[in-house]
């Protein structure tokens, strides 16, 4: 019962904070941008060069794979996976 009460309190707090989004509103560009804004403002490539070796400039498949994996490590699951499947063309450019 205590866990249920805590879950209800959390849901009510989220609603008060404007974090509850209806299905209709979720389809709107401005709502999705608000959700992903903090992640979209992060660096596109979190990998820093080491000495003279720079993965960003290395065109090998292993370098691309490392950069891709590092990007997923610094982004939320929403930005890393979900928004790419539901975003309309040009919404997050």
C-alpha cells in the first residue's frame, strides 16, 4: 500500500510539474523538442582526441562504431533510440 501511495504521489507531482503528456500532445513537435532539448544540446560526438589520434577524423568502421557507442552512453534512451523512430523529418535538425 505504501508503494502504491508513493507512486500516486509521484504521478501527481509529475502532473503538477507539467511532466504528464497526453497522447495528442506527444505528437506535437514543440512537446518532443522540450523532452529531448537537454540531450540535443549535448555534443554530437563526445569522444575527445588523444594526442594526435582523433577518432572523429578516422574513417574506419571501428572508429565509427566507437563514436556511435559513446554517443549512446551520454544520451538518454529516448534520444538514443525512441525519438529517431517517431520524429518527423526535420524536427530535430
